[in-house]
């Protein structure tokens, strides 16, 4: 990962593509989606992934800034918003109940992937900042 603030957008889009491409492919196959439904699913997966990034951010800010000590409580407060996303997906796909539940599973995976990206990216950037860059961090790890 290149160091510097300008690399964050590139890292975000690369991670999003890496995380979501398999979910788009798998969900399209599992649910036998047509082209329109695949586009809808892709859009909702992207929204869920960014929701995960936002979840990671909120957990970090609210637990580290003393607003909330328990990350579980932060995530619980976001459940209604994710529930809304799930319901909108079910309506937009217009598939069977079983298919909708399966689609929700893919949304959950995208949410978790986005939250995981946030944690890894922020940790990496903190390491870089504390050690003087990626090269310095690698040198220290080798010692």
C-alpha cells in the first residue's frame, strides 16, 4: 500500500472491488439473477460495503472518544439502518422469500467486508504514521 493520504481513495476502491466482485458473481449465480437484478444486487452490495466502512468508523470514533465504551452498542444502533437496506433489496429484486433471505446473507458479507477493510486500512495507516512509512515498518518487523 503506498504511503500518503492520497492513496486512501485508491485503497478503498481496490478493496471494494476485491471484496465485492466474488459476492456479485456468487449471488448472481446462486439467485439466478437476470441482468437487471444483477445490477440491483451489485448496487446494494456496494451500499452494504460502504455501510460496513461507516460502521467501522463509528465504532472507532465512539469507543475511542469515550462516547461509548462497548462497540456492540454502536453496532446495535445501526441495525435499523441495515434492516432498511435489507428490506429495500428484497423489494428491488422481487424474488422468492428464500431467495431474498439468501440475498440478505450476501449483504451481511459485504457489510462485514467493509468493516474489515476499515480496521485493516486504519491499522496500516497508523503503523505507517508511527514508524515513518511502510519501508520503516517492514524493517522494524524484520528485526
